[in-house]
């Protein structure tokens, strides 16, 4: 059987899965991420062999944190300090003798959402809200890339925010008014001194308002047909702030149409499925 392998290379976990030629996930496994680079590379090889079994690997794809060079396949994920300028494409193609593609995890997740959307939109923006905020934009069937191949840092937009503790708003990038500083997991803990699941209704209302303002900016500038929200904050607290955030977005959009905003149905498998899809489709 011909199969495609997807790698989701995270700072705390590795997920590796095998998919068939129709993009169906056949088997996946998960391990904790080793700190050591050599151990990490060997573990990815071991996991790949485990999910492949006796089937023939005809393509591989990987999702990993940036920064990276997607054309050369050289990665330096910030959350894995020992991974500096790792020629991952070269290593894996030599080991498994098949094409290997790698991109920023949010781009890969966006590709998964695009591939599974019915009907398939012309423009889809994926936004992950978890420890931090990231995003990927699909336009006319391609991953959108900016100057020098950069991907959009949608969490670092400035918004007119509401916050009961404005003195605590500080983004890890060093700026004091980023969306990420207000609605991400780290931002919520810094501002409210508690985990997201313990916020009061009034605190969730602030978070929802700020998210809505961020969505308004994205809708007005990118003009997407669909915005898909993923990540633990979005999927875990959707009833508490999802509809309120959509309402704020719509109320503040005067010159452009409001996109369809939805919660990802793929959950934690978004980047893994996207990796299998880029193994099939390649990158351009």
C-alpha cells in the first residue's frame, strides 16, 4: 500500500501519522519531545517506521514552529532550543528516499482546514488561539506568503482593547497592545492571574470583545470567506465567548462583508492532517 506520512513536531509532543492516497488518517502515535536534537531526529525516524509498517512511503510532510526556510527545509523552532538550522528535509529524504515538505505549523493547519472545507472557499484564514496566537492564510488554493516567505503574524496586530487590568497587558514580543497579549493562554494568565477555564463571565466578556476586535481587523484587511478558529482556548471555551466575539466583529465591520467564523472540527489533529496533505500536494 502507498502511504503518506505527516509529522507534527511540537515543543512538548511529537505526533506522527500515516494517511492513504485519499487523505484518510490510518494510524497515528504520540511521544514527548526530547530536548536533545539528535534524540529528537532519531525519534521521528522511529515513529515514522512504526506508523508505516510494511507500507511504501511515497511522500512526507511536517508541521513545525518557526522560523524556517520552507523551500530548503531548514528549521529552527523557537520552542526547541537545540534545533538550530536543522536541514530536516535533507535528513528525512536521505533516510526514507521520498519527497519531504515542511512548513510553519499554522500554515500547515490552515491547509488542512482548506482541504476539508465544503464547499472549498477561495480565501480561508486559520487562527490558532492557545499558549500564543498564530495564523495561516489560504488564498486561491495557495498558502499566502509575505516578504521573504514570511507568514502572517496575526496575533501581533494592535487593537482597541478593553481590560480591567491594562497595566498587565504585555506581549512576549515586547509590545503592549497586541491581540496575543489579551486573548492567548499566556496573556489571560498574566492579566487575570488564573487559567482560562477559571475566568468569570465578566472576564470572558472582556476576552470576547478583544477577540472580536482582532477578527474585525482580519476581516477588513484580508477579506476572507471563512475564518477558522483552532487551539485549546478557542475549542475549549467556545460557548463562553465564541458567539460574543463574532457579534463584536460584525458590529464593527462597516465597509466590508463579515466572513463566516467557525470553530475547527479537527481539534489537536489539525497540523497532523495538514502535514499529510502537504505530503500529497507539495508546497508552492
